[in-house]
């Protein structure tokens, strides 16, 4: 009986301590940011990832009152930047444009990944899905997926597809295409998507699953021929190009995705503040219009906790694809 007051006193003390911590956490969020925020892009300048970061940085500066400075830190398929962000001070002043490659694919692809996206990074908001378009050199005698499959079967080991490197979304789409139809295609890796796409134009390789954005002017100029987009829904920027699911690849539906992510253990209140600011920015009609015209599909982000579960599920999903492609642990 004598222990009851002691337990009650301890419980009261703990509740008071938790209240103080919550107040401190909320105070951090109210004051955040206290200095310029570094907005890391894990790839070279140019492309949709940098576009996302520059659009968002302008909107976040307007909302939160401090500069958001975009820094491109390419290297290792996003590993260099992700490792640096994973080890940054957990105060929310370092954030990163993190794609599905950085948060999901690398987990299975890389043998000794120096960060664990489930433990070392904290997703803040989902921005968009990024579709791909299957394009071929116009001189190739194909005008449909069935034509391409027929030609590849007639010429095993002769039809080539380009990618920015092993394990990229471009590569995984090619491997899924091979598996779906049992084809023998030649993978030709490049150091970026731009040189691969230019070699499709030049006829040095036959085909590529390209990001929609860099392919748009080439499609318009007739320098590459589009056969289909990888998403189940049509992509407004190339509205005349059918989904591959309707063009001979039933059930096909893939896209990379982009998030804003930060260091693990950043206070939840700061993550919540950034989440709401990003959702506000992504609801801006000008931002939506710019991204849509560039070939992306803007998304309404789930809450951060749900986004964590989404990332965990995507690690499992794409891990299976990487393993089926024989790429697990090769990098």
C-alpha cells in the first residue's frame, strides 16, 4: 500500500518530463529553420530531380523564411549523397531529394550499402511518380510492342537497350521486358541517360526505357519512336502514347518515385512542419503544371509514418525484381 504514492509520484514526474520534451520539440519546430537549409540532390545537375529541388526550394523559402540551398552531390547511384545525409546532424537543416533508387533499389543492388534507408533516413513527403517511355530508333522496323517482340525473337542477342547503368529504373524496366517475353536482349550501360538516349537517336543502340522529360523533344522531332509508357495511366505530356499495359504488356505498371527525405531522429515536429510546407508547395497550380508538362505525375503525399511503410514495401517489391534480374549484391 505504501508503494502507491511513490508510483504515482514517479508517473507524475514522467508525464511532466514528457510534457517538457513535447514543448521543446514543438519549440524547435516553431523556430525552424534557424539558418539556411541544405537541399541535397544526389545526382548531377539537370534532369527531373534537380527540377523538383529548385521548384520546391523557392516555395519553401517563401513559406519558412530561410534559404533552401540546392547542392548536387552525385556519385555511386545516390549512395554518396544519401550517406552524407544519413550522418548529418538531426536538426532538419539537411534534406535530400531521394528517389526510389536511393531509398529502395540500392538496398538489394548494393553489397555493402553504407546506409540503411529504414533506420538512417526519415521520409518527409512523397512528391511524384516519374513514368518512363519505351522508345526505339525510327529506322528499326517496329511500330508496336508486338513488332519489337517479334523482331527480338527473330534476332536473339542482336537487339540492344541502353541505360544509365546497372540497377537503374531504366535497367529494371528493360529486364522486366526481357522476362515478360523471354527475350535475349543486350544491355548497354552508359554513365547517364542523356548519352544512352543520344545513341538511340544515332542508331548505335536500338531501344531504351527513357524518362519522359528528356525524350519529349526527341519524340516531337521524330528522332525516336515511342511505343508506350510504363504507367497504367496515360501521361499528359505524351498523351498520344498508350500505356504498355494497353499495348501488349498486360498488367505492366511501373514508375520511379521521388521524395524529400532527411536524417533519422530529426524531431517529429520539424518533419511535420516540413511535410505540411511541401504539401502546400505541391498544391500550387504553377508547380503542378510545370511538373506535369515535364512528364511527371504529381502526387498527394501520405503522412510521414505511412510513407515509411511505403518505402519498406517498395524495398521488398524492387528487391525481388533486382534478384530476378541477377543484380543482387553486384554493385
